[in-house]
C-alpha cells in the first residue's frame, strides 16, 4: 500500500550526531555540495534514494522507497515491508530513522483489469473538494493537500524503460494512488507523524480504509451506452440511439413533447400518431440494463485490494 515516502530526520532526534560530516560517508554517490542561504549542504543517493544533508537535518525525498527496498517501484510496501525498509535505511545511514518526520505519504495499489486503463476514466466523475483533470498519462484529482491519481502502471514502466515484473507483463494494470502531500499532521489528526508510525497496525489499517473511501467518494457516471448492442448497420445504430434517448429522457416526457407539437400546430394529427407509435414500439425493445460493468469491475477490484492489503 505504501509507495513514495518523504521524510526528515532532525538533529535534535539524533544524539550527538554531526550530520553534515558523517552521513555523506555512507551514501552511494555524492551529486553536489556547497552553501545555500540555509547553510552548508551535501546531496547524493543511497542506492536509489535521494538524500539531502545539512547541519540540522537529513531529508529523503522525490524517490521511491519501494525501489530502494523491493528493487522496483511497481510493487508497494506492506506494513511489514515498511518496518523492514525503515530498519534498512537506519542501518545504512547509522541513524534512528524510525524517529523521522513523514512529510508525504503515497498510498497505492495495482489493479489488474479486463481492459486498458483509459477505458475506465470517462466513468469516473467529479469528487467533492477536488479538481478533476484528465491528462494523456492519467486521471488526476487535485486539491491543496491531497491528490488522487489513476494511471497505467505498465505503460509508465515502458516509457521509463524500467522492467515489468512477470506477474504484470501483458496485463492491463491500473494504478490508483492517494497522495498526502501537505499538512499530514492535520490530515491524520496526529501531533506527529513519524516513520515508526507507518507500521503501527491501527494507523496502517486507517490509511487503507482512507484509500478505499476516497475512491468511493468519486461520483460514478452511469451510462446506458455501455449496454448498447454492437451493430454495423446504420439503420440499427440509429434505432439504438433513439431507444437510449427515450430511456434517458423517459417515455412520458417524449410523448408529452409530441403532444405539445401537435397542439401548437407544428405537426399534424397523423404525424403525431406516427411519432407516438414509433416511441411506444421503441420502448418495447428489451435491453440488458445490468448497469455499468466497468465501474462494477473497478468497485470490486478496489474492495479486494483494500481487504488484502
């Protein structure tokens, strides 16, 4: 469920630590160092993790802790994985990272779907307190503190030239992420969010439930077009469109409009009769109105992912 995690370990949480002159020795590479208006700094990587060190803190950001611990960022961290990843980070940098302040949490899960991920986007509508934005690389819901994202994970891996795990090869993999980007203490109603809290059972279970609830708070677009019978006939296609228009508007409303036209003298009595007869004949056609299969599939996948996370 855990994807990216940003964290800061402050000097006051490290007893007797000279961060600037010790941490860099344990990094895989140093990419830059110097002095800014905030003081001296050293930046680099611990394997794939981006690390920034100053006199007062060590910061991990803008990189995948999943890739650091699991070897790729396709999979996500369970509660137990999070504990082991934080322990490995602590051992590698010789610092108590379970005390680090968490400044960003991305909760995510891969959903193996029947169809390409973009098929599902039109049926995901607005969400309260979010701005909906559909892009070429996914569907985004944004506000000042959080972000919801739907995108094709396999496609992303291919674009970045990264390997795809065997389980997901040639599959339709839809990724749903809930990103807590700002004011985490306020959002979780906690005085402090530390790395050690990530593998607390109550906190983790509440995060999974929040991930599920954010999805179900999105309005779903129920379209009768999903059940339209495929046809290559122009005549049948037009009849199908007429049928679904009647269903959408309601037969009484359509007949009322025809009556209004007749009374206004726009159409003759014979024409009104023909239109009423055609409308009633359309309404006799049986359709499979079983609802939106795409959303039903997605609902089921979200519930299963939450149950087994």
